[in-house]
């Protein structure tokens, strides 16, 4: 699919041959993000928690963007791990009924933990000193 899109972009002179690798990387990232989001939507519909699943997705995206964390070595492991996370979160919400728990306390404790522990490096995605400073400042 990525290759077909790249061929069309070259055919219509939208990109140069020298830019193929950059566009290939970007298209793969875009498709990966769309697939992850579709999986979250489908699981949210199956669990009848569509809006919670969407809220989780956006919260998790922001959290990962600014705090780092684990990165899978392969795309399939990433899909499996992401799918299991959303299933876990929706099960916790369903079985424990998080709405009754004092959400302010949970948010406060979570924020303190994130503030002190982030950014988190992963051997598959190292952070340089500038990135660490930028992330700490923005938290």
C-alpha cells in the first residue's frame, strides 16, 4: 500500500526520487497510527465504551509523547501490546467501576508519579539530553 502511494506521488511529480525514504517512513507511521486508532475504536464499540476508549487514546497519546516509555522492537508486538492495554483499561473500568473512586486522588497520585519518573527511556528509543530537558520543561 505504501509503495503504491509512493509510485503515484512520483508519477504525478509530487515528490522527488531522493525523498522516497522520507515519505516511506512518514506513510508507514501514518498508517500505523490510523490502524492503532481503528483498533481502539473497534474495541471501544465491542465493550460499549466508545467514548471512554477515545478518551483513553488521546490521554495515552499525550502521556507517551511527553513521558516516553516502552517501544516494541516489532510492529506486530506493538499492535498486540496496545490492544491488550486498551482491553485491560476497559475491563478495569467495567469491573471496578472507576467512576465511584475518588478520581481527584487518582489523578493527583498519577501526576506526581509521572512528574518524578518521566521521561522514561527505552532501549529501542533513546533520548538525548536536549530531549530530556525539553520533556521535563513541558511537564
